[in-house]
């Protein structure tokens, strides 16, 4: 087992929640390490390169409805990391709409920007946690260990609970059953390369009200795939659950058939991507869950709410709570 230098705070999960939490803690002088099992950062703020196209295949944009996040957004706009994609949509409850922000080169532009100033270790799948005296030790499948005084888990809640179960501690008491009750919807995306421009109207996205699709977007119209027309199709949770184990040939073709009116030419290539944890269906009523006696905090979209903004605010709230306590 290879030991790493101890840090003040270890954050497991490099999505927007973990990265913003780490940014705030580091700004206050804490030594912070972020680890993630993925090859990159961002979680569902994810962008894929495919057949010369750049495609957002997870979260498509984010909004800001809470003033606490607005100063960060202003900095990201000024840095040229994000931009406003569109403001009004037919499905808005608010007639004035909301600015929809996206990464200038895809949704993963923002997490990459945040990670650039942090100590982030990718491709590190933590599979065991140990509590010894006043320290946490996280052990990875890659035969490494990481030690910290404070532990913050920002992975999807079911994954965080599985990790905490490896401690053998009665860490959450009677609250554990309530945490275990939190559920996520499954997600399924089909990414399609077209040989001609699509028929999707401006601004390049629609939100179907019926059928198996919940979202259709044209990444070329969005501005992140200037050379190649590429669509992102998101299935409804019901379709995703029903076709979770179907082959791409089956589920992909069904989703493409549902979008056929917007595809005037041929589909050159397509693939499907499964998201095991998309929208939390019954988020925890507080922005984080902390066990102060053990120096552990759970945060993320299961606490802040289903939007990107909710996950971001949860990470910021976790950082604030830790700084106030330590």
C-alpha cells in the first residue's frame, strides 16, 4: 500500500459539489485533496468527443436562482469559461425565463477550470474507509491510501453510503435508514452524428412533452461542435429504467425514431450512455449531512437538490460548515 502525504481535508468525488467545496477550503488555507474514480472531473458535467464532434452527454446547462451562486458565475463568465446559451424557453414557468449557462467548449469546461488549481487525483476508486483515532484513511483499488483529518463525500448518495459501510461504524445512527431512502432516477443518453443539419429550432434544444424523450439538443447549434452536427437525446426516467439492459441497437434506435422529425438526413453514427444516478427523486431536506464527532460530511445533489445549482450550493454549504467548526 502506497501512502500519500496527509492532508487536512480529503474530498471523494470531483463533481461540481466536490470541486467548489475544495476551492473554498483551499482559499482559506486548508490542504485539500480531491479523488475521483473517473478518468476526468465533473461527474455529469461531461463532454465527449465523437467522430469529430463535441457532445454534452450529461447535464446540458445550469441556471442560477439563488444569489449565493451568482458571484461565482460572474467570475466564470469573466474568465471566459461559461457563457449564456439561451434565456427563454416554451416550457418556462417564468415568462422572463432564466439564463441557461453552458461551458464555452462543453459542460466539462467548468469543472476542468476549477480543478486546474486543485490537487485532484483521477482514476482513484476508493473502496474502503478506516477511522483511526482522529484520522481518516481512504484506500483505493489502485493500492494507494490517503489520510486526512476531515472527510467529505460528494459522490452520489448510494455510493457514499456504501463507502461509509466499509468503516463498520454506527456513524449515522437512526438517520441511516432515512439516508438510505433517498432515490435517484436512472438516465440514458443517445449521442448521434448527422450528415446534415438538424431541424431543431432555435436555440438548439427542445423538451418533448410526450414519448420516450425528455430532451433533444443540437450541439452544433449550441456552439460547442462547430464542424459536425451532433445530437444529444435524453430519455425519460421511465424509458431509461425499462431499457437499462437493452442493447444500444435497440434502445438507441428507439430514441432516434422518437426524434426522427428533427433528423432530415442520415445518422452517421450513434452510441448510448447510461447514467446510474441522475436526478435525486427525494433529496435530503438539508444542504449536507455532517457527523461532527467523526469529522465527516456528506454533500452533493442528494442534499442540495436535482439541479447543477443545488449540487454546487451543497458543496459550498459543506465548506462553510467545516470552516466554522474547525
